[in-house]
C-alpha cells in the first residue's frame, strides 16, 4: 500500500509510513510482539520489520525485551499520546461529568473521536457492573455497529457522511448493503429521538445508546458519547426512557447546543 501511494505522491515518505504501520500493529492488552508477528500483521518483509523495530527502539518508540525478543510500545509513544489528549479541551470538561453519570446510573460512559471508519476512545468511565465493554483510552471500535459510532455518523453533515459511506463500503465489501440499511435506520432514529443505539450488536451482552458531541473548537474532529450496560441488568426500554435523555442532557452540559 505504501509503495502504491508513493507512486502517486512523491511527497509521501514510504519509510516513515512503514514505521508508523509497525507502531499501529500493537493492540491494547498485549504483552509484546515479535518481529515475526509484526511482519505478519503489517504485511512487511521480516528483514524490513527488523530494521524498523531496531530504529524505533533507538528512538524510544519501542522497548525491547532481551530475554523474549519481544517489543513493546515505548515511552515516546506515551508522550505523544499525552500531547494528543491534552489538545482536546472538551475531554477535560467531560471527564468529571462522565464520572458522575457513570456512578449515578450504574453504566459505563465513553467519549470518542472518529478516525476513518473507527472511533477512538478519548475518555471512559466504567460502571461497577461485572459485564461491560472492557475498553480504555486509545481503544478502537467500528463506526457502523456501535452506538457511539452511529451517533458520530448521525452528527455528520451530508457531504462528510457520503465520504464516510465510501470508506465503509470499501471496508465491508459484500456486507455493506445490510450495514448501510442499519446505519440508515440509526440515522432515522437519531432524527426522531436525538440518540442512536446498539442493543447487543457490537457485544451481545451489552446495551448502549449514543449521542453526537459537536467540537467546541473549529477544525477539531467530531466526537460522540455513549452509555452502556449489561443486558442482564438493563432492558432496551430502560436505555430509551431513562439513560438516553440523561445522556443528551449531559452532552448539552459539556457543549452547549449539543443534541
């Protein structure tokens, strides 16, 4: 993919793109990855991966375990992540309200921002329930099947939503028509009620509703909020009648004029 891009754009630095691809291969909760596993995930030759991991280790973006030979993300990545999170002022305003909401309603609450066809979590406050979506800051979830993603989708303008449809069609292939039908239904629900939902679609045991959150700063990507809880404790009607209106109210406290 990087070579293809390079053929079309001479400003594109393939070596840099490959290095970032290696960093993007790491996932939350993993103890470490070998060069062989990184090569498998990235599709890059193992010899190329070995040079990249050596370079990234020297720069502090990876750390190397001599005994196992595995690599972990380094402190330099953490420093960059901290800078990114600090740049979103809405997160600081949202966090205390989210904690209060999670405790008072016994649900988990999350704030996320769209990145392509995924949502990336910026903040999350878990409920005390034994069953919940175990996601942390930096976790990624799909736009198409989650309440938080559908809320972001519903909050987009028509032109941007059409662009996202193209990305989603490329991602899902033959599954796209059915997924598009569910997204259209979510959009209709949002226009009628001001929120979206995903009842057991992303994680079978979890109920969730979501609302879009306009960025208070021009140029920042759109965000959205969700509230989720275990199906063993919550029926969809509870979310529709109680949780969703409360989530809408919290969104308006965070960003006046939100849905």
